[in-house]
C-alpha cells in the first residue's frame, strides 16, 4: 500500500495505491485522520492505483467523510477503476459520494 498527499489551491489530493484491506486500512485511516487533525477540510481521494478495497476500507472512507462533513469539509473521489468501481457501485458509495473521472475534474468542482 502506498499513500501520498499534496496540496493544490487549498485542496488536498490524496493518492492511495495497492490494497485497502483489513491489514492496510488502519494505516490509511491514521494518515487521513492526521490530515484532518492538521486542518485539512477538502480532500480529493485519487484511487487510480487502488487495486482492491474491502469492507474495512469502505468503512474507513465513510468514517472519514462523516468526520469531514461534521467539520464543514468535503471528500470526493477520482479515477476509480476495475474492481474498485464495482465495489463502489454495489455498496452504494456512488449514491453517497461525488465520484469524478479525474483529479482535475474533481478539483474544478471543489473550487466552485
């Protein structure tokens, strides 16, 4: 699992690559919590390199989104592919979250 973050015009872009499962999710969760604790309120989560997401990964993303919403923040997703797209559809995450084709499109929408 690889986790990177960078800022772009007041928005934090988080890239997650590899797998989000019961083993790796606590690490990702801790890093997302650290960003929020550090004051980040607008996140674009780039999942282009995510090969697999389990229910533990979905729970972590949902908890992060709820925390951000409570703090007047927002979290959107970009670049879903393959298995991750199917899991988001089956789990109803497409109805819960904004999902964009690219990070650039997501940044454009968050800037409005």
